[in-house]
């Protein structure tokens, strides 16, 4: 009985995990076919699984990552808002990236749903729109990734994160 219940979801799970990336459909079809033990896989299942396969076996950085040089260009051209998700005491103790706004990680989800006036009053900067570019930063890239995930789940289309965080910034700016 339990096996039948699990088997029912075998074609759904790849779609939930992967999204819909059509690249590498033949490879995906073979892998999913061998996993499911069947020769006929619906096109959307094998296309969806392809995205997962390509992401899991890729050694290239995520397309949501921003390097130090890219962040410098973004700040110089004011093409994105930089949100530092560290706690306020961390900014006082270590410093912050010039031009960034501090929104602690625990408040990101709520902050991105505030009225623009409330956001400005509470965080001292303009609230980003869902179509604006945002770069999240923290100390070493862990919290900024969580903030990126939160923003993406709220519909922010051009959200990025700086995985090097303050440590990389300070090293490159020769502050430490």
C-alpha cells in the first residue's frame, strides 16, 4: 500500500524540484526513465528534471551571485539597492558597504511587505519595488543567501546576493 502511494508521486516530484528548464532533455529522459523504470516520460517531467540535473552537477557560480567587481560597478552606477542583512551591532563593530541599507535578516520578509513610507522611516532608504535590482550582503554570504530566497519568494525578480559579504569587501578594500 505504501509503495503504491509513493509511486503515485514519482512523476510529480521531479516537476516540483526542478522548475521547467528544457535544456538536456535527452539526458534527463534517460535518467528519469531509469529511475522510474519506464520508457515513456511526459515531456514536462523530463524537461523539469533537466534543470535539477544541470544545477546539481554544475561547478559554475550561481547566476544570483555578485562578485566584488560587479558590486563596485553596481554601487558606482547606482543600478541596484544593496541591503546588508547583518544585525546593527555588527555594522557598528565591523563597518558596512557604503551606500547599503541595513535590514536585519529576521526582518527582511516583513520589511519587503511594508508600505514604502514605513520602510523608509524604519530602515532609512527607499523601499525596493519587485522589479528593482537588489543585492543582499552579510558577513560571509550565508544570511544574504537566506534573504535572497525570502525576496525571491515574495516576487522580487532581480534579487542577487554577494556571497563574499563584508569579509570579502573589507579584504578587497584593504580595510582589514
